[in-house]
């Protein structure tokens, strides 16, 4: 297709029609990036010394809530434990975790701290994986039921990955899991409000 | 008891906490306040490439954090951040051969390559040559004036105007390839 002006002519102003203006105004001005990006950015800034690092730093935004914003250590511990439990066993759903290895790992990580809590989280993780295994055995009569089961399972996985990324923003496995979720959520959004897959905790 | 209005901490105070105390919570607050807008802007300038846009957003914050102490607050923080993001987009597009400096960009509006019969507005914008796209996004979506665009892109005001008109014409033809100048917008 050729332009209808002679080369070198001063271009004529092209004003927007009312419909074009309206359509441009209706375009979204904001878009949330993946959660991973914030953690990645903060980690880089810490590495560069532009943000303080160490146990005393505040993790949550003060505007998030009126509650104390410091993240208690046991929440991180719980996240580690949940992560180990989910991912150690998650690759072979249908088997009840490599419980011995996981328990050993937890003993090492939490020795001298709250081993009871860690053990509790590990047990919960094992129960979760066992429940998934049982779920996979069920012969669903309605396709919608299996869809809901999948949604619940994925939501738990997503929540666990979100906790892990706070501890290890550069972990490639977690990054790929979250990127997969983000891509899926975007596809769902593109399909409209009815297409939303994840239910956030 | 009277309800107390929650006043968000100003960008400047947050920035001072970041520079002075390397305060992570202040950074996170500033980041969460401005990133959705920055991300959408960068995504459009990069032609819709999400992973690349996220890399640019991260680099923008890193560069902004390095230079935060030198920012003189003569413009809005958001405008400054957008300018950094735009520069980084331009560098990235240029290094991969996707950006032509505006004075050299004399592509006739109708010559924009596209194979679809009809595209929606967001897609039409993403299909524009990067230089056209930048001017159109800055002017028609972000509301920058030609003087500001000229300063950001290092061109004259006249160049900014002529590129905007070419961009609009190209966009219109993509939206309505049948040939009507007054294209329908979807």
C-alpha cells in the first residue's frame, strides 16, 4: 500500500476522531507485572548495597496493613518446610513424599530452633501430597468436579511457590513455576472474567 | 473516637528513606505505587513483549535507585521514572535493530507491514515501527506534550508532530485496511 503524499511534503496534521480518542482513552493505563519481578528487583538492589540486607530489614510494605510488618522467622521456616515438602514429593504425586529425606533436611535446617513446628509443616505437606494422590485416583463423574480439584491443587502450589520466592528470588524452579502461573492467568484474563483460574488465598 | 484519614507517604519521603536508610519497605511501597503504570507503558513501547518489558522495568528501578539521590524533584517522580524506562526501551530496541532514530524514520504510513485483515487497537499500536509507537504512546495515551516528547527523545518538536501524524495514519489504516481514513476503532 502506498502513501498518498509526495515524499518530502510537509505532512498534514492527522487529528483523532472522537471514536479513536475514546478507544485510546479506554486502553488500560496499568498492568501488574509478575510477583517475581518485585523480589528479583529487591534482591538486585540488596546485592548492589542500595537496600539494606540482614535480619532487621522490613519486608512488607507499611501500607499493607496496620499490623506489624516484620515477617516472623517461623513464617519463613514454614515456607521452607512447605516448599521442601511440596517439591520433594511433588514430582511424583501418588507417592507419599520422600518422607525420610525431607525429615532429615528439616532436622538439619531447624536444629536448635522450633523443630516441632517444622515437623508439623512437613507433616501437613505430606498430607497435602497424599491427598493429591488420592484425588488423582478418583473417577470424577462430572468434568467440572475434576476442574475444581485441579484448581484447588494449583492454588496450593501457587501459594507455596509465592512463599519460596520470597526466600529465594533467583531460584530457577520456583521462577518457572510462577511464570507458568502468570502466563496461565494472563491467558485466562484475555479470555474474560469467566476464564480466571486461580483463587488467591 | 474519630476516624483518622490514612495519608499515603509522599514519593519524596519514601525516596529519602531509601537513599538515607536503604529502607526496603519504603522501596517496596514506592515500587508498588508506580510499577503497574510503568509496566504498562514499557510493555506498549516494547511492542507487547512481556518478558522483555519486565526486564526493562527491573532495570528502570535499578537505575532510578542508583540516581535517586540526584533527583531534584523539579518534575513528578512518575515522569522521571517513565523517562528512564523510555530510554532503556530505546536502548534495547536500538541494540536489537528495532529502533530507528525519528528524523530518519520516513516510512510512509501505509507501508507498515501487517498481514492481518483487521486488528484491534492494542495490536495496531504494537505493530507500528518502534519510533512511531513511542511518539503515539507518549502523546495519545500518556498525555505528554510535544515539547516533552521532543526532550525525551532528543528530537525537534516538529519531528515529534510529524511522526505522530504518520503514526496515527498508520494506525488508522491497520484498523481499517479497507481504506477509509476515518477508521473504526475496536
